[in-house]
């Protein structure tokens, strides 16, 4: 299965996400903020097929800008990206799509089908 790096400061939702993904056989690492992500990627680059999940509902994190920075720096070779947003926040969804996320889904969908979404992304383009 895939390595999943989940960037979310919401501990309750992060734990729920981690549990669902681990139950499906994925290796999951929770990362609490954007400042911790870059050093984590530099210390141990994720393998091809890994999935990076961004909580786009976190007002303290500009996930779209962070993804653009990481991609420009070449820090995500072979890594797939999944962002989740509040279903009423169309602006965030559109901005994330423009930033280059492989998949952007409402928070309710990731809560319901995280394992399936990660499995389809980690399988390749």
C-alpha cells in the first residue's frame, strides 16, 4: 500500500483519517503544520506513489501556495496530491485545482472514502 503524509492541524479529524487509512493497509504520518512538512520531505523524500493529503480547511495553512512552492522546488517527484475543502468553499476548490492538486474533494467525501481515494491516486495517473 501507499505512504500517506497527511497535513492537518485538526487532531480529531487527523486521527480519524489515520485510522481509516491504516485499516486499509496504508502507512500514515500525520504532520501538524506546513512548517514541519518541508523538513520532513527533505529528511526522507517520499517514494513514488506516496500520497500527500492537505487539509485545505485550515485557515492557518495556505495549502495551495505550499503545494506550488513544493512543486517548484522539485520536492514532490512521483508524489500524488489530494486536497480536501469545505463543500461550501468553492473558491478554495478552484484555487487548489489551479495550484496543481491531483484531486480535490469535499471534506465529507474524504471522511467517507479516504482509503479508496488514496488507493486510486497511489496506483498512478
